């Protein structure tokens, strides 16, 4: 009887294993067949181009264009680098870092958007700032090279250099016919520290401005939040406009100054949501109402802070959509010696909101309409309108639940949540 039972169990086990293996083989064959159908079509197109195109074609150039086009469909940050390009890039970075030197940028944070290289943000105090380059400008040329087909790794490498060296750039403005051709001297510019002021003592409203997320900013923010708490500030506007520099780790710690030691963001990859970023502080430094002011020059770490405050403090997002940089890229070697720079994980908010490629959308849209105003005056008017909006918001209500009338030169409106 026991031997019969053993045989039955063994037979069933073998049957299950066989079914499992057959299922795997069928799935694998279907996956391979799906891939082969694409490859067959690609090979057909390639053969037709080589045999029928009016001029002779260079197959290596053709294939490089195919790889680059495929990656461009993913996001502006994923790229294909030949072995020569990767060697050139690493050599330049190594040369800049040699002897303890650190590459210095030209005061511009740039990214590819809609096929062109856009200025995301301009570092305050840099030559780019004093010479009138503004976020949203098009970077047309670097030196004598057009940026039209230039990969981002090359753009970043050309803009970086030794402190004191200069780089020539040509910048165009979309809404104006003029362009700026100038030399920018690369300089080490100390990060601007965060600032705090009580803007309306009667209503107990304050503004915390965080220009950059450089080393130590989180501790400075925590100290300023303590000041806001002691000053009995009931409503705090966190101004993150133009904040496009700094590290993700410092951003997480800065969010922790508001939220304590809780999850402020997560890294999400193909396999799902994995690594958690925590605030790392025993407790939050401020207990009042929080709103966040954004614009198109708010990027990366500052977007993480805004998303964390939106989820963790019900902070209303005001202003304009942020730029949308929120992924981690890895360099992956290929068998032929070339490399892929690929976005392998993206940052998401505590409840899973991603801003990579889309930006954070404010609930309270605030834009200054006057085209004849200087950039500094526009920023000032936008800040004023945000404070007026904050003044009429009920601290007991969640983000996005109130609206305010637009003042002169600006418009506000309720939008969907980030």
C-alpha cells in the first residue's frame, strides 16, 4: 500500500513538473517569436534602405541612429554611446578630476525636451545669470558645435571644465527674435543658503526659500523651521522655484526636517518599488500649515521635497509645473564595447506619485502674464500672489480644497492633484 502511494505521489510530482516546464517553454517561445517578428521587420527595413536608398549609406552610422532613436523614445536621459564616445567621456571626466580638481559647471542646468536642449535653471551669481540667460532659453551652440543632434553626455561634458576656464555658448529665446552669444567663465559659486522671513506678522505667514540643496542645507532648514515655530507662524510657504541643484540624499534629509524619520520617497524599478528614502530626523521641526511654490526651474531633489510634503503634510502645490527630473541612470556595458546610459529606476512619492518626465502639477496655478516684466519682477509678483492665496486657505483643509481670486498680473486656478 505504501509503495502504491509513493508511486502515485511520484507520478503526480513528475506530471506537475512536466506541465510547468512545458508552460515555461511555450511562454519562452512566444516571447522569442514576438522579438523575432520585430527583428525580421527591422532587418527587412535595413535591407531595403541599403539596397534601394538613392545614396550610399554607412551601416554603422545607420545602426547608431537606430539605437539612439529607440532610446529617445524612452526619455531624454537614456542614451547610446559608442566605445569611442564612452572612452572620450570618461577620459574628460578623469582629466577634470585629476590632481584633486573637481569639474565646475557654467552655471546652467540643462536637459533635452521636445528635441531641443533647454536651460532648466540658472545658478544665481553665475555669469550665465548676470548675462541674462533665463530658464526656458534654448541652448543652440556650445563653442562651434550645434546642440541639435548632440547627446546629453556631450552637452554636460562641454559645459563642465576647470574653474576659471571659459566656454562659448549661443542661446535663443523662444518668444523673442534675439539671441545671446557670449563666453561664460566657469566659477565655483558657494551654494545660496536657505532663508526665512515672516512676511505677514498679523496673519502669521512666513516664507522659507530653498535655492539649492547643497551639503548641510537640511540642518539649516531644520533651524529655520524651529524659528518659524517659535515665531508662531501658522502658514509657511516653501519657495522651491529655481532649485535644480543638489543631491537626492540632501533632499531626503530636507524633507525629513518637515516630516521626521518617515519614508519621504521610494525608488521604483522594473521589479517594483524597492529602496526607501527616509527623512532621518527624530521629529518634525514645524507643526503649522505648509504650501510649496514651484516653477519650471524646480527640478530633481527639489521635486522630491515637494512631492514628500504634498503626501506627508497635505501641502498645497502652487505656481507652475516643475521640470520633471526624477530617475536614476546607470551605464551598462554592451558586448561590442559600446554602452547604454539607461534610466533604470525612478523616484516616487510616499504614495507612489512619479514626476519623471511629467513634472509635478500644482493644484493652484499661479502665472504672471505681463510679458514686459523682467524675470526678477515676475518672480516677485508670483510670490506675492502665492502669499495672497495662502492667506485665504483654511489650515484645517487638505491641499487643493480652496481657491483664491486672481490679483492683477496673475491668474490662479484649481488643478488636479500631483
